[in-house]
């Protein structure tokens, strides 16, 4: 009985960890896609994408890459 309860607890912990990792990655991707959308709209209305939007793109891309590595390990 105790062994079964432990197995169930371990399975629940793995499920929770997987869900947390998926949510973290989705949040990073949402930031990334939002930065792309902002830059895309700015590029369509002017000759150059402003520095703050380019910086946002770089930060979002870096955050997404780092989050992907963290989630994978």
C-alpha cells in the first residue's frame, strides 16, 4: 500500500513539473511572438524598426532560448 502511494505521489510530482515547464515555455513563447508582432507592425509603418523594439526582440529571443534549455533539462 505504501509503495503504491509513493508511486502515485511521484507520478503526480512529474505531472506537476511537466505542467509547470509547459506553462513557463508558453509564457516565453508568448513574449517572443508579441515582440515579433510589435516589430512587424512597426516595420510596416516606417523605414526602420525602433531600437526599443529591436531590443525587445533580442531579449524575447534570448529568454525563449534559455527557457527552452531549462525546460528540456
